[in-house]
C-alpha cells in the first residue's frame, strides 16, 4: 500500500506532482538541492490550490489539508528514507539522473518503487545504476500536472509486471489515465509529437507557410488545442531540440534530424515562453499570441 511519496526536484513538474499526491491524501516529501526553490514551490502550490478553490473544484478545507501533507527537504537521504515510492523530477540531464538514482537506491527502503518523470532518458539506463531494476519505472506526467489527465507509464526492459500494475492503480487513484508503453527513445508521446513540431518548423523554414497559418491549420483542421509552434514555445525550444537529438541518436534515423532553424533559434537564446520569445513573443499579463517579428512576412 503506497502512502508515503518522495518527490525529487521542486521545479515545474515536481510542484505539480507534489500537488496531486497531496490533494489525494498521500504524505509527500518534496526534495530539492535548492532551499529557495523549495520555498518558491510551496508558494506556487498554494497559489495553484487557491485557483482551484476560486473555481469551486475544491474547498478551502481540502486545500489546507493538502498543504499540511507536504514536507520539504534539502537532504535526499532524509527525504527518501521512509518512502514507499520515490518520484524523480529533477533537471533533464542523464548524468545527474544516474547520480540521483544511485543515491536513492542506497537511501530508500529496499521495497520502494523508484520512478522517473523523464521526458526522454532511457528508463532501462536509469534502472541499470540501481540494484533493483525490476522496481524502476517511468511515470511521464504532463504539464500542468494538476490539469493534464495522461500519465505515460514506461516499462523499463527489466520492470516487473507487478510494479507496472501498482503504478497503473496509483495513477487511477490520482484521477489520471495511465497508458503503458515500452522503453524506446522518446517513448510514445515525444516520438510522435517532436517529428510533428520539427515538420512544422521545416515547413516554415522552406517558406511553405507562416507561423500563424500552420498553427491555424493544425488547430482548426485537426482539432488540436494548440498549434505546433505555440506548443513548442510552451515546452521550450531547447527541450524540443534535445529530445530530437535523443530520437536521432537512439534510432539512428535521419528523419529525426532537427531543422536548422530550430538549432539557430536555440543557439540565439530564443527558447519560447521562458525567454519571452520563440515563434511568438510573450508579454507578461497578456494572453495574445503575437508572431515574432522575424517571422512576419
Ligand atoms: N516541463 C515539462 O513540460 C515537462 C513535462 C514532462 C516531463 N518533464 C520532465 O520532468 C523533469 C523536471 O522538469 P522541470 O520542467 O520540472 O524542470 P525544472 O528545471 O523546472 O526543475 C528541476 C528541479 O530539479 C532540481 N534539482 C536539480 N538537481 C537536483 C538534485 N540533485 N536533487 C534534487 N533536486 C535537484 C532543480 O533545483 C530544479 O528545482 C525533467 O526530467 C523533464 O524532462 C518536464
């Protein structure tokens, strides 16, 4: 029975994961190397709960109880020592994740399931640095976690079927919809999404159509809630580029080669929403989509 959850990394995803577990009455230890980040995380989680209260989806009492379920730690060892499950949502960097999983494997109870929320790093590789590869699995939550229903569950090469069943049940307990996939580059979500985004960027680069036209075609024609450029800006163009590199290296297939325009934008520091400019420009307080000056014909 899973009751105690340790979440490693108190950034965008760690906040959201801690939020949904706390709201569903789990005890949550939120761990980050950066103390200021932990303070910021608690403020953000409280703000997101306030939004749910003002929308009437939860009561003030539920919010208070949920917040009381979250404790923060800067020491990984202390934060995972009595965990039933550890969910890693630290920065997307292979060496960092391997180091973190070695530490978790030593500090967490032998019975604990170890999970990564990685978008692209091999679960089998992460599992290989632990002494419990059969208990290592991927739970790819989507951003924003409290809103998005999907959990892409990734079976590592050695993940035990009973562990997969536990994670399916746990995802449902959180009100999410789990979908199980096998561990190959990009899993399924990014293996399909990133080539679509790359193809949109190629179409712009080749002058076939503009940013607004391509996004409108995909929104109105395919019923996508966001066009590929808006979504790429939201995800971060650096993140898109690095996932394309993972697909290209992992499958050895040139069809995943990133468009030179994407490479240039990342090199120039135009990373999307987080730098206020990507394919669109973003002004704080405004929800208007304004195409970046360089893409206006
Ligand atoms: N942002 C997304 O849309 C999204 C979606 C799905 C999955 N992911 C995956 O989730 C993970 C986290 O992404 P994010 O966007 O939340 O990143 P982020 O940069 O917002 O947060 C990462 C956090 O990890 C912390 N950290 C770094 N090293 C650490 C360590 N050794 N111990 C503890 N904490 C450490 C950092 O201080 C930071 O607070 C990545 O693997 C990413 O690929 C992200």
